[in-house]
C-alpha cells in the first residue's frame, strides 16, 4: 500500500505541467496593414526599460484587479466583491504606450496584442492604451514586485497590470473593477470567466514576451525622381504630388507604381517603378524631349495623290520629308519630285528637305493633315528655282492666293500653260494660259500649299513671291 501511494505521487508529479518562468525581455513588433509585413521591431529587457523610459509605480502602492462575481449582479458596480483578494502587489513597470512608441506607436483604429510566452494573449485597442480613463488607468507592463523583486524572481512577470485610480472603489484602493471594464472598454474587448462572469484578472497577461501592434499602415518605401532639365511636376499614379524634379517621394506604398513627369515645353514622360519597403528606388534620370514648335500652317491631304508645296522655308529639323510625312500612310508609294531640267522623276529621300518652289506628289491612304513650321525670320535671299524647257513641277510661295500672272512674273513670256491638281476629285484643274482671259485667264489665282505644272518655252529662273 505504501509503495502504491509513492508510485501514484511520482506519476502525478511527472504529469503536472512545469511552472511557467518569468520573462525578462520583450520583442516589440509593428506590423503593416497586411498583418504580415514588419514595419519596425525591437527587443528590450527590463533593465533597459527601467533605465530609459518613465517608471510607473513606486514599489509601495498596491494595485488590484477584480475576479468574477458569482452571486448577485455579476457586474458589481459597487466594486466590493472579490477585489481585495486580487492584489497584484506593489509593482513597478513601464507604460504600454511608451513601449509601443519604440516601434512607431499606435493610431486610432489600430490594435495591440499582448502575448505571453505560453501563447496566451489579449488584444486591446488604441483608445485604452493611449487615452485611458482614470478609473482604468495606464496599462503597465510590470517587471518588479515588492515581495519578489525584479524578474525573473518576480515569478508572474512580466505582467500586465492596470494602474487604476481610487475613484470607484469603496475601500479607496487602486482597483480596476469589472464595472470599470464595462464603462471603459468596447464590448468586444470585455473578458468573461467561463464565458459568463466578467473579470479583469483575465486581462492581466503574465509572462509577457511579445507586444504585437497591428497597424493600418501600408508598407512603404520612397522614390527619388530626377529629370534633365529639372523642374518637372511629378505625378504618382495619376495624382499630382505637388513636388518637382529633382525630389524624393516619401511613404510610397510597396509595389508597382506609375510616375509621370510634366514640364511646359517638353513631352510628358511616363515610367514604371517598383518600390521596396524601407528602401529608396532611384530610377535613371529622365531626359525630357522638347515639344516640337506649334505649326505655322497645316497641309490637308486627301485620299489618293496630292500635288503640294510649302509656301515658306521650313525650320531646320522640321523640314525633311521624314519629319513632315513620316506619319502619313503612303501605301508604299514614294514621295515624288519632277526635275524639269533633266525631265526625270525622282523619289524623295527621307532626309531630303521639303523646299519652297518644289511641287511634290504625295500619296495618302486616307485624308489627313501634316503640320509645317516655318524657319525663323532673318536676313536671307528669297528662294529661286531653275526651270527647263518643257514641263516643270513648281510650288506656290505665299500663304494667301495670288494671280498666276503676278506669281510667274519672273518667268516673263517664257511660260505658256499652268495646270493645278484637285486632290479631292483626283483630277487636273482647268489650265491657266498666259495672256488669256476668262476660263483660262491668267488672273485666276494660284493657291497656297498647292503644286502646279508649268510649261516653259525655254530655260528660266522662277523667283519666289514670298521669302
């Protein structure tokens, strides 16, 4: 019988769970809105807390919680039942608010989870941590007990204790009662013993090892945006940031973003950037391209062949056939010029200049327009063109209509016939004959940006009527 009792005692001893040990340090983490990404974290021990943050408690004043009330009103507004039995001791510690601030703190709408080394945890909202009512008092992570001393000798530490005032307790002690919890906490944060009896001792987490803040903040990084020249407005995902290059965009959410740069007189540029958490992305400087100048005049092309000309010299860089007609769908047709001196057709090269007095044939698959930008004014000799005997393709050199007689005055009596082309109908116009009147009269006008055939009885130089 004696041996059986010894064996039973030994079995019970082996089956009994080992007592939890006090904790001496805290791992504090602030999570992003996804609950996974760590925005900031640190680990501190109780000695660091005591030396670097304000100490709560004096080691003399006792603080109490309230256990469950099984008889009468379980909320016990009088706070006179099962209170003095729940003496947390004359403890000292650090305000949970100050601990949270080590990793960026909390904001309205965020929560913090107080977690013990054995896995037990409790969740509290911003208001109770940062704006506690006096009857609740600061939420203190205690690391010293007047009877045990510091952790780990303080065997239930680190421990959460509410440092309530004495305003609601009939015995004048610092007690955080269940009715205080009812009045200070939102209902979702009330704690019940066995799911029925409210108690604040159940909020007093022991062996605390982790403080986990769940923020509403998106993980973020930054982007340094630069351009040549600087001074471009920076748009992030279509929204004006109010910043100009060169500048750093702060607190940009992690992930893919679109950045657009806008600067007066330059083409806008859009680029994609990837933002990593707590890192500064530095895409290469954007070289902005000047906008082409506003056109001075526009040539309208019809579907099919068009016989056209430029009324003035064109600006350097904007005077080539590639620059002017590069966007026109010619269905593979070459741009054609006719040399009246050699009586040969010539396909214009893309780098060739579109010059005044040249009549040019351009094919378009659909009606469209092409802009022309004139060269800036300044001292220059007006254009001329050498014409040979026979047919010559010429252009008109003014921006307003003028009679054929006046336009061709420099040719004297060496021209006989002038024929234009109606691109809309794809037919030649009625001819103009030198010295004639009426239907073929030489007083009929030549039109800006049109090309013409002129028949010469001998070689001669055509002078422009505009510079």
